[in-house]
C-alpha cells in the first residue's frame, strides 16, 4: 500500500474525509478482511495448520488493532525488567524494512552495521536502547526462535505475536488502547481491527495502555471484562526528558512552544504525552505509521514553526532514530524520551513477571 493511499484511508477511518462511496468500498473490503481473519483462526483452532514449538518459553506481545497500542514500549519495559535475571531475545518482523522485503533473517549483534531501513525502526530503537537484548529480525519467527534458543536465550519475547500463530506461545499478552479498545468497531480498512475481540479470551494478561487515571481504568475494565477473564493492567506513557542530538537535555520546558512531527499509529496519544510536560503544540506534521519525514518536509516544518513562534521541533524516540542525516534546520530538533509505567493493578504486573520467570525454570544453562 502506498503512503498516499494509506493516509487517504486513515483520513476516512478518522472521519477527516467523508465520502459515502469510499466508506462503502472500505466497508466491503472490511468484510472480506474479517472473513480472511475468521478463516485463518479456524484453521489454527482446529489444527489444520500446525504450530511449531521451541525448547524455551515464548511470550507473545500483541494486539487486535493496527498500530499505536504501545507494544514496543512494553517490550522495552519487560526487556529491562527480565534481563536483570535472564538472557532475553526478541523476535520482530522488521515491518517495512529491507529484511522484510527480501524475506531474510537478521541477528543484530554488537558488530552489526545497520540502519533503521535495514531492520526496521522498532528493532533499531530496541537495539540502541537495550543492548543487553538479543534481537532477531525477519518474517519467519519460527526460524528465529530456533536461532534464539541456539544462542542460549532463556526466553523469547515475540513482538506482534497474536496473529503469528505458527509459533507456539507459552504466555499471551494483549495490549489495548484506552481511547480505542476495538479499532472503531470495524476491521481493516474501514476501521483498525485486525483480529476478533473474541480472541481476548485466549489472553493471559491484557494491558490497557494510555489510561488517564484509576477512574478511567475502572471504567474501561468493565467493558474489557466482558470479553476476557485475563488479568488486567493499566499503563500510560510518562514523559521523562527532552533530548537532542548531542544528548543535550532541555530542563525548562513548561510553557515552551513547539512543532511536533511523528509517524505513529496513534499520534494523538503522543501529543497528549507532550502536553503533560506543559508544552504548547503550535503545529503538527502527522505521517503514516513507521514512515519518516523527508528532509524537505522538515525544512518546511521548521520554517512554518518559526513563523508561529515555536522554539523547537519535537518527535518521538522511534521517529528520532530514522531522521535523515546530516540535518540543518532553522530550529533545534529533539525527541521526547518517555517510558511505559503501571498506573493500575501493579500487583498484576508483578504477577506477570513472576509467571514469566517461572516458565524459564529449567532453561538456564
């Protein structure tokens, strides 16, 4: 799908465009997508397609909607918490990467000379921020799970695992977005659903991300509990610092005026994270998920931002790692460093870690 077409469809899903004809076409395609999902799940549920199993625990981290739930941030959090005691590997598809296009497999190691284009922005971000994790990139997660076991991993985190049913998982974690639990109620491309909400019954833990507070969590909890008996956890992205190219940090940001750009699944959630810091967003550039801005787009954004009295250009850390180099703009550019934190049912997150560690008993060498 081209970037322009993806943006056009997203505008209709979000209601920014309102063509009855296009909406009707998308609705028809959505029914076909739902049929394909139902057929695929039937094949796996009744063992018409076999799953593979490896000798180490596989922890699936997935969702039922397309993009924006915070899977990468959760992998960062789990990876950091679990790698204190265990050797952790992560399996990623490498969405929109060169590895995905050629159908290859890549093991990111310390000596690797790679770029986000080669392995994907999510893999590159994890590699840069958590070097203790061993990352395996490629469509064939069964092969990469075997490679992880060969390289003495004690457990595997399977990114975007809910729809990858060819690999057996020992624990199923599903992430939901607090502002859009069920993807506008339609399957792709009329809405964002990529799997049936009924599959939440298979989850061991459900994490509701972007929860505002305890009251918001309790409200959502009533809805989600109708779909699953899994343990629920409420989380949100909490901003920490604003950092620039040479690791300079902006301390005084209250009242700062900024232009913001991002290529994320749910950009509004990122904007809210910035506003928590007391920053005023005067201009935005929203790109399709995983798509970086061009040099020309950034130059134009900086000029427009300067005209609107902005002091800085801001992006997410995932956008930051794929910026074009070298980059000379009329305004400084930096990224918002944020982390996922538990805001509701922390005891369930502790139980999640405990269960994962219990699964690894006997895998240590």
